[in-house]
C-alpha cells in the first residue's frame, strides 16, 4: 500500500472550466445549497416533511431478521402491530385496531400501488410478501396524509418501497427456518440495453404459529427500470398463490391468489419540474373452504406534476382515477353482500403548495378532492407549518381533515334478520391537530417527538332499528377525541453501537352520540394499548458481526382483554465471507408458555411462543 | 361531474407554469459533486503512474447517475487529466478506480474491497458509508466525510472540503 504522503504531482487544481451546465459554475458551497427534487417524487421528499414519519431502512429490515413485512413494521414506534395468527396481523397507527383484526384507517401502498381492499378498507397482510433484501425502505407516517394520498389515509400511511433494479444485480439466494416456519427466496438481477436493469425473483413461505394453523405462500415477480436522467421507466409485477389452514370451530382452509402489474414513467424537466404517470392493475382472490369467496380487481391511473413557481413556491398537483370490481360469494347461511358484485369508481385531484415564507419557515397548504360512489365529493384539506430554528432541527405544526369513505362491508353487508347493511352510512371524519419537533442534536443523537389531538366524528356504530334490536344497521353514531405522544430517537454510543428507543402513548375519549341506538358501545371502535415502549441495541462488531438485542412493552388491551406483555428478541448476524451471511434470531425469548397479542372474538386465541429463526443468504 | 372541471383547471395550471425553477434533480447535483471532489483529494503517486492517465470514476448500482456523470465530465479536465466513467458490475473489478460511487446490494462488498486502497469511496443514503457519504438535508445534497477511512487508503483531503462536510470523522493525529 502506498504511504499517505501527498503526491508532489497532485491533482489538486482549480475546478475544470465551465461549459453549458449551470451546476458546473457553482462553488462546492453553492452546490450544497441547490434544492433538489427527490428521485422518487413525493415518496422521498416525505422524509423531510413536517409530519410524524418514521423510515424503516433496509438495514432495519435486515436486522428484523424474520423475513416478513408485518414483523418488520414492529420497528416503527408510531405503529401498533399485533399478530393474530400464522399469516394475519392487526396493524394500525394512532389506535382503532379493530377486534376483528380489520383496522381500517390506514393507507398501505407497495411501490405506489394501493393494497387495502375495497371490501372493508383493511389490508390482507398475508398477501403482502417480498424478498426482504429487495426492499429499499418502508415509510411510516402516523397522522393524516389525505392530501397527497387520499381517503383512508386517516390515521396513517405505510409506504413500502422496493429497490430499483439497478441496485439489485446478480444472484441472491436467501432463506431461513424455525421450528414453525420456512422461507426460501431467490432473485437474479441483470441488465439490458444501454441503461436498463431488471430482476426476477421467486419466493416460498410456510408459517405456523400454533398447530394446526399453517400458511403457505408462493410468489413470483419482477421489476425493471430503464431510462436516464430525463425519462425514467419502471415496470414491475408479482404473482402469488397461498393457502392457510385456520381453526374456526372446525378447520377451514383459505386459499389466496392474485397478481399485479404496474408501470411508471417519470420525466424530469431541465427546469427541475417532474412529471410522473403511473398505472397499475391488481387482482386478488380469496376462497374459504366453507364456500365464502371474494374476488377483487382494481385498476388505477395516477399522475403527478411537481414544479416551482417563482422563488418561493413549490407545487405538487396530481389527479387520479381508480376503479375496483368485486364479487363476493357468501357461504351457506352467513352474511352476504347485496349486491353481490359491484364496481366502484374513485376520481381524485389534489394540489399542494410549499411556500417559503422566510428562509427558515415553510407553509404547506394543500387540498385533495375525491369523488366516490357512496358519498360523492369529499375534500381533505391540510395546513402545515415548518420552522427550522437551526440547521439540525425542525418544529412543525399541522391541522388536517381526513375521511374514511365507506367500504362494501360498511354499507352492503347483510345477514337476513340480523344485519341490514348501512344504507345511510357516510364517511368517518377526522380533524387532526399535530405538533412536532425533531432534531439532530449532535453527531450522535437524533430524535423526534410528535403529539396529536384528533377529533373524530361519524365513527361507525352498529345500531338497533325501529323493528327491535335486530336487524342491526351500520350507522355513524360515535364521535370523540384521541390524543397521544409518539417519540423516538437514536443514540450512537460509539461508531459501532447504536441505541434506538421508542415511546407511543395514547388515550381515547369516545362517546356514543345522543339519539344513537348503538348496541356495542365505544369498544367497537378499536382495541388499543395505552402505552408501547421499545428499546433496541444494535452493534456492529468489526466488519463481520452484528449483535442486536431488542425489547418492547405493550400495555394491556381493554376489550377483549389481552394482558400487557414484554417481548425480548435477539439476533446475531455473521458475515462469513463477502458473499455469504448467516443470522440466528431468537424471538419472544421470555415467552416459554406463549401469550396472545390480540384477540379476535370469532377465532380461538393464538398463543405466540418463543422461537428461534436461522437464516442464511448468499449473493454473487 | 364537478371533478372534471377541477381537473381541467389543474391542467391549465400545468400549461401556464413554465417556471424558472430553483430545483434540480438529485443525481445531477451528486454527479457534479463527485467529479468536483477529485480536485480536493490527494492520491499517492502510485495511483497515477502516468501524467496523462485519466481519472477513473467507477459506479456500481447507479446506472442513471453514471450516465449523468458521463455527460457532466465529458468536457472536464483536472490538470492534464480527463475523466473516464466506468460502470462496473462487480466489486472485484475496482482495482483501477480512483473514485468509486456505490449504492445498492454491492455496497458492503465494494466498500470492503476498497478499504486500505487509494480509492475515494462514495456512498449515498443507507447505513454503509464510504469516505464520503451523501445525505439529503432539507432538500439539499450534503455529505459526511470519514477522514480516518481516507487515511487508511493513503488519501489526503483538502481542509477546504472537510470544512464543507456535515461532520468529519477525524484521522489519527500525527
């Protein structure tokens, strides 16, 4: 190795002469002051947004260790994640995790594709799988995100972002196993043409928590990116098939299958403006052996244009259309949808202006208009203020309105003599007040603190009709407030040792409206812990060893009651060679006897036990 | 339909706005930084055995940026040297590189391969960091410098560049 003596014949000279590009003429200082648009439009700029956003990085995803998206989401302190069974999770932000596991106030997207179902506005988490190494990050926003994302982004947004094909080249084989689960995936990435890259992958998963519930899933997919600095194109798609044994009185089998394809074109203009157009189609099917089945086809087109106007305005405008067509086959003698099949159209348009009032203060005003087949035109305005008192910190405040528009299950689910659907059910409505502060206090310490006060109106209730208690009807008979604090931070004790801590405290004050004939009470709205605490220690010992320890506390759930619990996980990651890595993770180390995280009254409680997961990865 | 008129109004805004924008694509700023850094880095003599040798800018996992870099450096010189941009697929291939920009899957392997060599490693986002590590702060491209890592490879960094970094991990005092 050469010594560090500076070469006489140094290449330290004046910067090269200028040519036609303006950037070349700037000094390095000036270059660092050039405002940039992010590669992925609004997705990445959200990282700087004045909102309660937590980004689960690729490193965090790897260190979660157990190759499942819902499990990786546990690392976001601003989410409440509870496991229901081998494949299903109840996940929400800022409360309202519904006792059936169907939280419905969260917008979840995978690479810009909406994945919540129009049937009940919740997410089938068993359909959301990926080669974890191919994920770039998961952005988790707690609080309303209605302006850019639209209805259903009431309590939060989860945005799962996969890596560009250029970043996933070569062969990767990864897999893992525990006593109750297996996962195996392979991906190959290559190039084409002058500037194109692609990857293809296959994935097989098998999981069971508590015999005899077992879940198997197989998935194939691809992603391709090409183009240059001016025009960039993405085409990607997935196909999956899975089945799951579930114990509901008798053993039942649920089969799922589906696929999606998405294309996106992004043009960056020399002015700095950016236009993106994306379209996708998505199909999902579920069949239960008892005869119930549901098919949903969705298609959507979205456009977004981001540009600056004068020195002080940065605008994003967009419009989109989404259509879903579903068909629901009831089982014998159970609930049915009337009509059994329906097409729903949603049209939307939004505008958001970021105004630089001074160098340190931005005002962000926006509104989204959305027209749906149930309630007509909905408007979701938001006003945010961002103040940067110094380079490393941000104080922000926001007032936003968001709505959850009705779903098929809210309005058209019927059971003769028992349930009459919700012929008058309208949107649930939120007015949210938020205040936050985040700062890079110094090189080692980073933290974020956000508080919220949410005023809900027209929340869903099940009410008696004039005919007696039954049949029930779905109406909007509940209102009230929720409030809470979300805090998280990261402290680097040393270059090789980092501590992450999170706190999530919330409380609800809901009431049934006067005049409502509600029969279930406010517990119907959700079953949420008051307090969640988490602490993670992440060590990188040399280049080759990772040693992680994490603990979380979740306070009790009131109704149905679930005891408070502490879960401790540990993981050792070993980089054996540059191509081969091994990791051993232990989950729920304190839970020899098993415990529940959530209770769905229509299912027997599932016990989650201690498990050891060994995984290996080889990449070319 | 009320929305139709809103959409129409919005497309009118698009048509009207041909703004003199203060915004630029992130890649262009990073690419400009990358070749401009070269003027502030001292390589050991063995790195440039011949006065006319081009500065090798290697890129792994970021083809669009490589293209931008090719365009930006076409007419540029550092002293007598011009630039050569190479997109490389594999970390084993970095021997001739003077600068290595790496993102994505290969980052860890490439950084290990570049270690203790006179290669200016540059990374972006992510948890693995080269000598220079880009980050976005307040919609601006900024960077960290690991001067200790530079020292291991026998590189020197001009204090003027160190001054511009968000933070510097210092080399051992000597």
